[in-house]
C-alpha cells in the first residue's frame, strides 16, 4: 500500500536523527543491502535486529509494500512497483530507544526502442552523411551509452542524455561504404553493481554510395541515316560508380532503341542499331541518357534522315549479238546527279544514256554508273555496274599461232595456238590425209611421222575459223645413231672390266683362287636402227 503522511515524517526524522541516537548497541539491519532491481520487479526486504527487547519494527518506502511475515526482532515486506531509484527505511525500538537503518534501491531498465534513422537511398561519394540514433527509455542514464557503428567499427560513443535520446554522428561517404551496414547500439553497464553489460542493437541499415561524373556521355552516331538502312549508335560514359547500377536510355526521336550494355570497371558502353523505317525525311535527334541514383547525364546529337533511290543501270540487251545496237540507261531518284562511264546527266534527277554497236571488243565490257546525292552539306556516293556479253564467231589468233614450224624428231614441243569467241570455241589441229591430231597448248613428243600439213579449226555454235599449219620434222641420220651405240658399248665394256678387277682383288686377299668354268659365249653384232614409222602420237 502507499506510504502515509506519517511515514514520510518518519522517514525524514530517521534521516535527520543524530548518529548517537541511531547508533545503538543492537543495530537494525536491512536486507538486502542496496539492491539493484529491474523496473517493475518485486523485492522482499527484511528488517531485523538482535535486540532482546525490540518493539515496533516497521519499514517505510515510496514503493507499494505488503507485510509477508514478522516475529521477535524482525519483520518482512514485499515491495513492488519500482520504477525509479528509491530509499527504504527500517525503524524500531530497542529498550525504549529508536533504531533506524536505510538501504538504497537502484532500478534499471532496458531501452524500449533503439532505432537508426533511415539513410538516404543514395549517398554521393565525398559528401557528409549524418547518422541519427533515437533511444527511448533505459536507466540508469548515468550508466547508459549510445554507439553508432559501421559494420563492427565504432564511429561514435556518447552518453544518453534527455528523453528521448537523440545521438548524431557525421561521416564522409566513400566508395568503400557502398553496401556497408550502419547500426545503433546502447550499452547499459551494470558491472560495477554486480550485474552485466547489457546491449540493445537497432535494425541495421545499408548504405548505397555513388559517383556520377558531371560530364555528359560521349555519343557516336553517323550524321546521315538513309531510310531503310541500319547504323550503330554508341553511347559511352566512364567514371561511374557503381556502373552495374546505372541505366541507359537510347532513343531516335520517339523511337526507343534496345541497346546492348557492357560494363568494364567504372565505364559503361551501350550500343544499339538504329533503323529508320517511317520513310519521313528530315532532322531527327538521337538521345543517350545515363541514370544513376535518380540523377541523369544526357547527350544529344542530330541526324538527317534521307532517301536515296538508285542508281538503276539497265542494258537494253545484256547478251547481244555482234553488230547489234545496245542502249545503256542509268536512272535514280530526285536530286541525284548521275555519271555513266564519264558522261554526266544534264541535271540532278535526270537519266543518262549511252548507245553503241556491239563488237567483239565489247564482250565482257563493264559499264559503271556513279550517283551523288547532297544531304545536309554532305555528299553521299553510290555506284552500280553491269557487264555486257557479245556473241561472236570463232577466231584463231594469227599472231600467236605459227603457220610453219620446223622441229627435230624425238624432241618435246608445244603448239601454241589460241582461239577466241563467245561462246568459247573448241580448237583442233588434224593432219591432212591421216586425220592425225596433235595436241594444242600442251607439251608432246615429236615423231618423224608428224611431218605434214595440219588444218587447225575453231568451232562453236556461231561458226568456224580455219588456219593451215605446216609441221616439218627432221629425223636423226644413221651415222649419228652408230656413234651413240658405239659410245654405249664402250661404256659397258669398261664397267665389266672394273667389276672383274674388283672381284679378283677381293679373292686374292682371302687366299682363294677358284677358276670359273668357261661358258658359252655369243658373238657381238653391230646393231643398226631399223627405219620405219615411229609410234603414234598420243
């Protein structure tokens, strides 16, 4: 129950009693002595004395109390409702003299709330960041400290003052702080009172730092864009942190592009293919925007969209016969200046023509038409080419094909004859009378019977062309053959004699001399070449 007014007076009087009055032969004890109690907890307090003639022992306190027991020289109360530090006074009489004793109750309480204020979504590197921690409750305040931590690193330690407590600390944000956890911790140090060090930790908050350069991105795009064609657009920005969190937007006017983004360290590179399909000519704007931490850097460039039709190159007869008339025409769109094989069109947008009578020299001739369009101060060039085929009859080249040759028998030669025509003709050289064919353009062994007159004919579906070639083959005489045979026989005899001497020397060194029995021998005969036809040409 709550203390009465008389109790207050008793407490005050007990505290003011002189030491001689309070100090008795038999002191009054309070147990426990100076306890430490958690707020809201109950405490059993005993007042006792050893005085044999004690009387009126009681306890006075600001807390709610309940008598739980008493006896000779003692009384016990259950105290409850402790929320702040308080005093307990035990009093009584011994032999008619008053006895008193006091005890100090220290009340402790853990903080109800420890919270770190929300951090900014993104913090620029190099700028100051203020951390704020709010603490509600907690006592005794003299033993309560507030700490601000980055991970496990202590940034600040301050006493808890006021209610609620707000503690701040300022740090300079760095790249290394990106992704770091910050928290707030309270420490209630009751170790001097015989208890422990109690900690309360706030929920951690993660910091994101960033660097966005002041310079805009570099934007590379060709200033001219032809309708229906595709060109790359490249946007680059370095010095970003973290580059992985940066977003890129590329657009051509109202047309959003789909860039492929690559990152290398602090650099970002975005490439997209831009294609203009609307068909509308004129100026367009290409925009590259890099966004990080809600901030953007932007680059813009103008491009000119144009249409370039042609050039279109046409041959009236792509495959013409010799002597026929062929018209070559080149056309293009408006504002395009044309030049056909050096012939310039009268004005931009006008066609240009060439006319010719097809000859053998025009076969395979290439015609080229160059087109030039001026767009926004730039000149765009384009070329087209076409090849003419002329059909003409076979012609044997008299300059390369000899009409008379003189060769020796059993020598290798090439009959150099060529024929041209469209379509390509087939060239054959046949000997008159025997119809023997000699190869043309490849090496062959000349025989004596190759002598004669040959008709070389080039044939194609467009006709034939014939050239007579006389081949004079000179044979080898008999005296020359005899000399050659004599030389061969002499060389053979020398080889046999050398072999015999070698065998005799080997046998002499070994001490064995077998005698070879004579055998039948054949007389040597002179071999003369028989005259007659040589082999047939292959």
